[in-house]
C-alpha cells in the first residue's frame, strides 16, 4: 500500500455506511419516477434491455473507477482529479472533470428538487384521503391542478431545497446513514406490496410484456442515448457524487463487491417500480408515454382502491421523498466540499449559497410546466432541456473521461493497489472493461444516437 491521504470532511465509520449512503444516492426519483416514464415514452422492452446492458457493461466499471479515484484523492472531485493527475505526472487540466461534474450536479438538483416537491405535495394528498375511490380522470385532474399552479410548485420546491441544505450543512456523519438503513428496506417492501396489488388488480401480463419483451422497432435513435444516460443518472455516475462518497471510504474495503451490490439494489428498485406501474397503466387504459406525470397518475389509482390505501399511499410518498432527499444530498455535496476546501468558508455557508443558486435555477423548471410550457428550444421545454443536457450528455461524457483517466492515465499499479481486488483475474476483467469496453460503448451509443452507426 502506498501512503494514504485522509479527508478533511471526515470518514464513514464502516464500509457498510458507505454502501448505505451510496445506495441512498443511487436510489431516488430516477428509479421510481424517471425510469417508468422514460420507459413508457421509449416503447418498453428494448429500452429496458439497453439500459440493463449499460448498467452492467458501463455503469458498474465506472462506479468502481469513481470510488477508487475518490478514495485515492480524498477530496472534492476537482481537487481529487488535480492531485491524482499530478501524482501520475499528468496535466492538472484533468480537474475540468470535477468542474463539469459540479455543473451537472448543480443543474440536476435544480429540477430534481421541483419533482421531489411533487412527491411532497402528494404525501399530503394521500394522507387526507384525496385518492379514495378516485377515477383515472379524477386523478389526472389532481395532478394537472398541481403542476399548473406555479406558486404551489414553488412552495414545495422551496421546502425540499431547505430540507436538503439543512442536512448538507451538518457534515457527513449526521445520522442520515441510520435512516437509510431503515427507510430503504421499507421502500423496497412497499414496492413489493404495490407489485402484489398490480398482480391482483392490474393487467400484469401486459405490463410484464411491455417491460421485458424487446421490440426494437419501438426504440428510436435518441431512445438508445436516453437508455445509456439513464444508467448514469440512476447510478449517480459521471459527475463526481460517487467519487465524493468514495473519498470518505475507509481504506481496504472491496470496491468491486460494494459497487455490484449498489447497482443490483438500484436496478431492482427500478424494475419493481416498473412492475407496479405498467400493469395499472394497461388495466386502466392509460397512456404509457404520459410523460413526467406517469407515476403520479397511476399509483394513486392503486392507493385509491386497495385496502389500507390511504396509509400505504402516504407511506409510499414519504419514502419517495426520503429517497429523493438522500440523492439530493449527494448532488450538492461536491460543490459544497469544494467551497469548503478552496474558499475557506464554513459548511453551513457553502451549503446555503449552493442551495440558493440551485433553487433559483429551479424556478425555470417550475415555470416550464405551466406559464412557460410553450417556451421551447430544440422542441424541448426548460425542464426537458436541462434533463437532456445533464443525463444524456454531461453525465456520459463525464463518465467517459473518468474511465479514460482511470484506465489510461493513472498508473496500472496505482489502480490495482487502490481497488484491492483479491482475485487477480477479476482485476484483469475490470481493467479490460475500463480500457476498451466501457469507453467504446459510450462512444458507440453517442454515434448511434446521431445516426452515424
Ligand atoms: N441517482 C439519483 C436517482 O436515481 O434519483 C439521481 C442522482 C443523484 C444523479 C446523484 C446523479 C447524482 F450524482
């Protein structure tokens, strides 16, 4: 082992805490809100298949690379990349990766908070029994009333952002891990209950067929890019969030095993969400391509008609908010850590400034669902554009350069030492993946999406 750095922001107490925190970052709106609606928009099975292949061949190797770089650098992504480039006698320009990652995180949290605000609003709607016995039309109008009202959206967006700032201001080890430990499994169980309901009351076979029977004629060129982009988004890769969390990881833990575990848990949650939602979509004659409102228009139907629906519905949206919260924290952690390291400010101040900036940008997303819904560039609203730019372009590009750095720039011995994979064959497999398969895969998807291949 070479000499170890330590992080000025603290360290996870055990490897298990890292797994929980990283899972908390990965499992969020991406799994339960975004995965079903983009699967619906992109025709189902073929999209899901490409997404799963991307998780395995691109996502897991990149996650390992990010954790490894973070643990070796032990700082915010910008400073980690600078230090590691120097250590390999390479150009400190590699720190641009940290910068672009921070920009991506900042943009994502701006709209993420708005959507998390929808989930917050739904906690109260479910809690007072608004969905009881409601019809599909009724539920549609409950959703439309919410998103058409910018003031309400702004209020929920503000509450969620304040919640995020409050946690980030209070350092790494704040008891959050304990909460993840309980609430994540609860979310999982609740999703299982919903799948059970969909099995009994939905058109389960149509739902499964839609999700798992690939029909490539339904997948557009852009859909292929969206599938890869989502693999990055859902695993929190390509912007330094996982690198940041890796920087708090105690030395000597197996990065490979933890990365695989996190990816499996994350994918499992997304697939369960899909299996709960699509049977309801088909049984109720709803539109799979209904867009960002999909889960808010389908799940309340289940809650409105199942036994104990008010309780389950409230609990579900509480857990969804919680899942979004643990992800949001990881989105603003890199800029906050950077401000603390470089600008000599305290954490509270850094968190407040970052949060206010992201909140302001989020106002654009709030308005894109109502007053500015006609404001479009490249046929996309502000929300669609920010989402496209980050998930489909910035994260894959960030991941691409992270993997180039880990595989081609950093010395092989260093990564071998840091990854500490016991089985030499496994290291060779990872090394082969990150040198060839992963970068070529990312380029191939980009080329495919613009019709070159
Ligand atoms: N992975 C989160 C989700 O699926 O909701 C979103 C996210 C968190 C993306 C952190 C990127 C990130 F760095």
